[in-house]
């Protein structure tokens, strides 16, 4: 192994993917720091709190995004003077990547996960706000020494935004086949969820938010039950940490009730990481139909557990999901086509087996966590010794001035 590095991440310490990522490098003997706007603990990681809109609230009134962004940049600058990292790495572009870029530290790595670069007008009140954030994204990426992306479409988009002047590497979020296996004993979980032995189990593995279109899955259930009356759907992580999530889950439950399909749904509050492999192993098919996405680890978890996949027809899946070969792809928010795909998996076990077998190729090409992290370690080592050149001083100054101007007028 090469000499230990000092790595400073700007990331959400409560996010399971961040915890896995940082934990890997702790185990490799590196000194790891995490500057996080959400309080959380990661074994072996020195977590330092960044300002947030809640922590900066005055008399219950939340601060502006601009004020928070500037406060985070100041805190990051102070932290890196103390830490003296070899590399700074922001996991997620918007907000965290902006703050890291405004700190002025190099070498800087930013990892793209999907929604952070594919900004949607629906999330903004005014088009000018969207345009401002798109410019902030571009300026932040141009300040990087390296960009990583979890899917090829994100890689291509980042290359376009930087004019090809910044190296972009594909680093998917892989899984751990020693944990996600098809031979796990799921009898206790089956009994706990009251799922009959002859049930056809459909797992929705994504977080319970509107972005992941669980409503489309619920709308598909009546048509599925007509053909597969023994079908059972697992909707996980329904516990609401915010009022918005609570309202969303309540609306889904009301929707299921109105359709008369609640008996076929198992609403699971939270699934700890240690139990997650059991849910995949219990399922007969895994369904994930978000509005947009990167290349999520849930796809590789299903492949490792040897379960057939039904996914939305998104370009980010092009590397790994070939329709009819390694999974089925369906139009976004089309419950009838989704229902037909679920029934097709049930009625064609030979097709399901063949897709599972063929899915092992992209799994081992893209989806093994340790292999992707070892690649990342080599990039860190290269950045330390200057194998990847940082942006020129003139470009840094110009981009920094533009960034501060945009923040000042937002």
C-alpha cells in the first residue's frame, strides 16, 4: 500500500453511501475527515459540523441559501488550515460542491450522483434561480482537478460542461457480494412481514420520496393482482423524518386504500443496512422507477442477490440494463406498462433466470464496491503527487470571482 493520505470530504455524514465510502478509506489506513451539514458519526472518521439553514436560523426563521453557502465556505477554509489535507472531495455537486469550490482548496474532487447535476425546473420557483444554479454547477466543476460520475451519461454531461478540460472518471457505487447473496435465510423476515410461502414478492428498494414514483408502483398493483393474486409488494423506509415525507407516505397509503390493494402491501418503516440484504433475497423481482437517476447501488444489490430487475427507461442505466437481456425497462410513470412487466417476470421464469445470469457481467464490470474504491484510491494518490493538474491560477481567480458574484446577487 502507498503512504497514508489525509482526505477531507465535504459530504453528508448521515448518508449510508458516504459512510461506506469513508469507512473503506479508514480501513485502508488513511486519515479521514468529513465536513458535514448533518450531524452523524462514522467509525474512525473525524466529523466536523458545517453550518446549515437550521443551525443558522434566527428566531425560527431560516437563513437564506446564500448566507449558508458563504458560512460553509468560511468554515471549510478554517478546517483545511487545521487539517492540511492531501485532497478535498465533495460528494454531491450542488451546495456541497459549491461550498468546497468557494473554499479555494486544491486539489478538489467532486462526485456526481445524478439529481445534483440534472437540475429540474420543478424544484425552483423562478427560472432565474435554476439558471443561477446551473452556472454555479459549471463553475464548480471547472475548478476541479478530477470529477467522478456514477454513470456514463453524467460523465458525458460533465465533460460537456467543462469543455473537456477536467478529467472525468466513471466510479459507480458498487455493492458487496459477500453481503448481498441469494442464499440468505429469509424465513424470519417472511414471518415478520406475514408473507405467505407462495407469494410473489415485489420489492421497491428506493427511499420513500416523490422522486422515486412509488405512486406509480401502487397504481400498477390492481392490474398485477388480476394476473398474480398472490403478489405482495414491499414498500420500505416509509418512516417520515420530515413533514413533507410524512405527507407523501400518507398520500400513498390513502391511494392504496382507495384502490383496495392495501392487503397486498407491506409498509416497512425503516430497513437498517444489516437487514437490507434479506429484503433483496426475499424478493422475486426488484422495481425501481425514479424520475431521474445516476447508477444506483440498488441495481447492483439486486444483481448480486440474483433477482430480476425492472427499471425506468433512463439513459443512466444504459451501461448495465439492456432491455430483455439484463433487465426490463419501462416508461417513467406508466403504471400499466409496469404492471405488464411485473406479470411478465412472474409468467416467464426462464426469462427471469436468463436476465439474472446475464446481469452478472455488468455487476462484475461496474458494481463491485471494493474494486471501485481501489480505483479511487489510485486517483487520490495521483492527485497528491500532481499526476492530475489543477486549474490554472487565472482560471481559479476568474471562476472564483464569478462564483462570488452569483452568490452575492442570488
